[in-house]
C-alpha cells in the first residue's frame, strides 16, 4: 500500500515518497486496467446480447443513461480538484472537504433517485421496469465518494498499479456474480448486478490498496476556494455525460425500446474502444498536463504524441467495424440484431472523427479553462446535435440518428481545434499531418477487404472473419513499430 497522506501533519506525503514520474509506466498500468476490466465487461455484455432480446437492452440502456447523468453529481468535480491542486496548496483539509462534500451529495442523490428520479424516468419512458432498474442501479451512488477520492489520491501519487489491481479484482468478482444471475434468469438483471456489485467491490478494493482513510470534515473556506474550479469541472462533466447519452435520451421518447436496444448496443460496440482508450490517455495526461501547465511547448508535444497513439489504435478497429461489423454481428449475436448494421457503421465513422480531436478536453481542464470546454459542449449539443438527432430519427430511425451523431462529432472536433490553437498555440497543421500518416497506414486493411470481396463474393461472415484476422496480423506489427518510433523521438 502507498501512503498518500501524512498521518502526522495536514500536508500530503512528501514528493520523495512518490513514484518517480514515468509516462510510459503510468500508461502501461492504465492500459492493463482498461484491457482487463473494460475488456471483460465488454465481452460479458456481448454474451448477454446473445441470450436476451434487443428490447431488454433498451430497458437497461435507458436506466443506465439516467444513472450516468446523475452519477456526475456525485463527485461534483471534487476528485478532479484533488488531482489538479498544486503541491503548495494541497493539504489534508482539501481531501477531507472533497470527501465530505461528495458524501453529502451521494446520500442526497441516493434518496432522490428512489423518491423522484426513478419514478420520473418510468413516467418519461412510459415503462415501470425502466424505473425499477434505475432505482436499483442507484445503490452505486453510496460508494462513489470512497472510490473517487481514494483513486484521485493514488493518481496524484502516480500509483496507477494499485488502481489497476483494485479495478481488476472488483471487475472479476462482479462478473462472476453477474454470470450466475444470467445463467439463472437470462434477463437485464444480470447487467444490473454487474454494475452495482462492481462499484461496491471497487470501494472495498480501494480501501485495501490505499492507506488513506476517510475523515468527514468540511472547511467552508476551503470548499469555497475549491468550488471555483470543481464547479466548472462538474458543469463540464455533466454536459459531457448529457451529450454522450443525449442520443439514447432522445431516442427513448421517439422510438421503441427494441430500437433503443439496437442503437445502444451499436453505440456501445463502437464507443467502448474510444471511451476506454481515451480514459487511459485522460487519466495519465490530465496529471501530466497539470504538472506542466505553464509550458505550452511541452503541452503541444504531449498532445500530438497522444493523438498519434490514440488514432493508431482506434482507426483500424473502427475501419474493421465498418467493413466487417454488420455480417459478424448478425452471425455471433443473432438475426434479431441485424437492424443495427447501418447504425453500427455510421457510429464507427463518428468515433474516427472523435478520435481526431485527441485529448482536447483534458488540455482545457489541466490549464484551468474547464469553462471553455463546457461552452463548446453546450454549443455543439444544443445548436447542432439536438435538431439533427431528432430529424434523423424521425426520417430514418436509428440509422438516421447514428448519422446525426457522426456529423456532430465532425463539427465538434473542428470547433474545438480552433479554440485549442488559441489556447496553446497553432497545432492544426501538425494535427493534419498526424491524421494523414495514420490514414495512410489503413490502406492495407481496405485493400485486403476489397480483394477478399472480389475473390470470394459469396463468402459471407467466414470471409469477413478471416479477412479481419489477416488485417490484424498485417497491421499490428506496423502499429507497434510506429509507436516505438514516436516514443524514441
């Protein structure tokens, strides 16, 4: 275990007790966390899709959307404030205040979820079952403060190893519990059990790997000082969560639960890679950007470096989904999922647009401009995404909605790049060069797919599976060599 707080003073443990900075090591542990924890959860959700109808996924998606938005209130940006705080201004009082404030909010949200939010969700979506699932998932609120604050302290201490171990253990045991429920009932409750038990077990695991122990004490002056930054982070995180779930919220009122289930799984399959890879970069780079926030040249360097690595991984996966996803999804999930084919391809293209934006939001937060990130999210979500999403869904169902989401990603990235240039200096030309280099590396995958379809026009899913495997064999060595070259430079 690592001492993240000094037991005898109000200050943090001295920097000498921390692990020496290593971006490569931090990224490696965070990647291991993502590959194991998120990878296992992803495989489990696909297994569930094999045994339940799309409508069941629709119920879960609508409840989880509500949970994801309300969950942002739980931390109120306090964990980010703990990480971002400079050494000379970081005391035990800051940590206690952050934990106490988060705990008060969590208790209030838990009660509000049962009494107000869950019934309101059931009314909005005209489904009592959605309301019941929302109420049960809300149990997770009670354990968020322990998880978020202990994790923030471990991140400050650069102990990504401890966080990774805690996540792996909690994910493994939560999946065991969920598999038992799936085997017995084969319905949406297996997913609910996985979500709730994972948060409970993670709180226990975090307690074990950290020497920090919660202390409920609020300093009003400290809270007011922290609120200036955490309030913006909270507002930004809320806007991000709403924007990320805005499509499901809107479609829940326009389309059937069956269609929402099709769309939500298509979105999950495409977004899981981007979201978890970006979580690796955001966790590591938020700490890194914050530590060098006064050196714009270094920020530009790290921004372009992470953009290159990000796109090297995401682009071939999304391209494979566009080329091979529809046939493979129907083969392995069942014919009832065939309705998500076009949506799956459009959303994969949207993820490629999103990846082109790099870690822009993280840069904004790290240099103390979370308000700018919030303003840009509000602009693109309200002015573009809302009307495009409603129009697309009414005209072409989930396919139209997916196309609208992809178009919004492209517009959002372009606008963010303009403001990023103003904030840290002109990097657009370098971004274009990075994206062009990555896109050129995708040509072998496209060539293999075209050749396979010309040679075996009736090959079906077997042809696509073999071609996807060959493409991976060809691309992975190229990707590894490029990553090493970038690292050496």
